[in-house]
């Protein structure tokens, strides 16, 4: 028998009211937390919508801030040697613009030629793998049979697609890209010229002195880690591009400079970039050389080189301070690619490094100091 029934009636009623009050308080607290979670979810969705809507402006500006944070310490060193900040910033931006233009001019012609040969490449690949066509047809028929389960048996809708030229497709991409490049270099110039003032204003906006010191420490940590990653990654990617160019030249593949530049650029994208470059080298090799073994040689050697670079060289040089969890890298790439497209894929790792550094510094500043 419950011990509560041995108590007087007034005491039992008091206990009942107390239990009902505690239950109501628990329900109210639960609804309060659910409301906070809902508000946070709505805020995140609104932020994602704003980032996606303003991508044409935010992408070049964010890229300029990231690159400017890496170049900024060098501008400060030049200013300490007597060179005006605006002059050093202008020279750096002009140098970067000339470098971009030179690389683009060097690879535009062969890249356009390979894009124009897309139908020829497709027919050559089908001819090369003609022996596998029955197996592929069997697999395709099985997939169609599975997908047709429960589907109404009616004729598919015929859609006529207007013919479009490769030039029109390229112009639809190049035209907005020109405006974004102009915005990028303009943002980079003005950010480098006023970087010290921007940092000083942000630090002075923090009222308590410990908060100012923490903000300054966060800025320095982000710049240091971004600089370490981007400088090391750029040097490694240039070396990989030179190795790819030499490899394709030795094997006799056409346009070795193009493949070297593509290998250098795509290697900024972890996992996906080297995989895409491997497929490109395999496809070009298979349509260039008569035997399959000779055709996949460049792709196989490239996989060996990137494996050594990704598993040994980069972790050894970059060190633990910039080491990232593979799942966090993949998740960051997925989110920023979804929001900002292919350019977001390139910016995913620098943004992840900046966010991770910010979180670590904030948590370190809030961690209580234990005695001893």
C-alpha cells in the first residue's frame, strides 16, 4: 500500500497540488526549450536563404576577405619598411589580376577545344567500351524495370529541347563571372588598404579590455591558420600541377599545360577535386592512346602522387593546428556547395578553418582558469 494514503487528507491534497505544480512547470520548461529550438531553426533557414539570395555579392566579397587576411600581414610588413599601404595593396592586386589573366589566357583555347570535342569524345568512349555494352544494357534494363514498378503505363511526355551551342553555354557562365571578378578585385583592394583600420574599429567596439584582447587574439589566430593553410596548399598544388604537366608531357598526352593547371586548381577541393582530375586524365588517355593500359597510366600515376600528397606530405607540413576532421570537411563542402555552387566548394575549407578557430578561441576564453 502507498505510504501517502497513511497521511491526513489535508497533507495528501497538499502533495497533490505540489506534484501538479511541478508537472506543469516541467511542461512549461519543455515548451520553452522547444520554442527556442524552433526559433533557432527558423533563424538558420532564414540565414541560409539570405546567403543563397545574395551569393552574387557575398561570394567575391568573402573570397576577397579570406585572401586579404592571408596577404594582410605582408602588406603590414611592407608598410613598416616605408611603402604606403595603398601602393602595396594596388601592386598586389594588379599582380594577382595579371596572374589570373595569364593563366586564363593560357588554358582558354585548349579548354574550349576539348569542350567542343565533347560529342567526339563520347562516341570514342562508347567505341572503346563496346565490349561492355551488353553488360551495361542488362544493368540499365534491370534499373528501368525496378523504377517502373507502380508507375502508370503511359507514353512519356515528349519535350523538344532547342539546340544550344557550346559558345552560348560558356557565355552564360562567363558573363556574370566577369562582374564577380571585378567585384572580387575591388573588394580585395579596398580591404587590403583599410584592413588595419577595420580591425582597429572592431577591436575598439568591444567594451571591456579583456574582450578587446580576446578579439585581437581571435583575429590573429584566424589569420595565422588561414595563412598557413592557403600558403602551404598553394605551394603543394603548384607542385602537383607541375608534376601533372610533366607526367602528361612524358606520356605524350596533348595539352599538358591544361592538365597541370586543372590539377592545381581542382586540388583545392578535398577528395572531390583529385577524383575529378583522375577521371579527366583517364578519359583523355583512353581516347588518345590505342591501348587501355597506356590510356589509364596517367590516371594511375596521378592517384599515386595525390595519395602521397594527401596522406603524408600535407599533414606533415600543415601540422595539427590546421588539421580538420574528414566528416566536417565533407559536411562543409556539402553545405557551401548547396548554398554557393562550385565556388562555395573552393571556399568551404577556408570558411571551416575560420569557424573552427573562432569556436576554439571563444571556448578557450570562456574556460575557467583552474588554480595551480
